C-alpha cells in the first residue's frame, strides 16, 4: 500500500514536470500538417499515464506536432485486452500502426521515437512523409 502511494505520487510529479518542460511543436505548412494528421489517424499509443517511457514518447508526439490517439492500457480493460491479444504482450509504450491493410505493433520507446523521427522529422521531405 505504501509502495503504491509512493509510486503514484512520483508519477504525478513526473507528469507535472513534463507539463512544465514541454518541447515546442514543429510548425509545418497547413497542407502538409493535414497530410500528417491523416496518416497519424491510423496510429494509437497504448500507454500508462505516469510511465516515464510513455511520457518520453508523448513528448515526441508534441515535438513533432503529431495527433496520435493515446489509449490507457492500465485502466481500460478493452485497451489492455487489445494490447495483450493483438500486440502479443502487455508492455508499454506500444505504437499500433495500421497501414496498407496490415497492423504493426511497435514496442520500446526508443524504437517508436526513431520511427516517428524518421517518418515525420524536420529533415524529412514531403515524399518521405507519405511513404509508409
């Protein structure tokens, strides 16, 4: 019980610090941003709100100005079940990517961040963004 209280308190502190230190959002031309938004509608992040690795991943969403749905895999039984049954394990963060009729489940915050940076980063041309 005490350990849970400490963990929850630390989690709230981490969330607060994240809020205070959020990165600036990448600015794109409106038409390119709309294309990015359409692509990211096919993605969802399974996460725990206070997980440091999930926070790190969500910070990348903000930095790259990505609108990716977040799904609570600890408090929502359906999301937890989807993560377990379709993704193969209950491990967060996990980015679900639905493209070209197939689904990929990408685990590990560093792998997710690398994928997003490669696909949507500032040095990426318009052609690269549109490619899966």
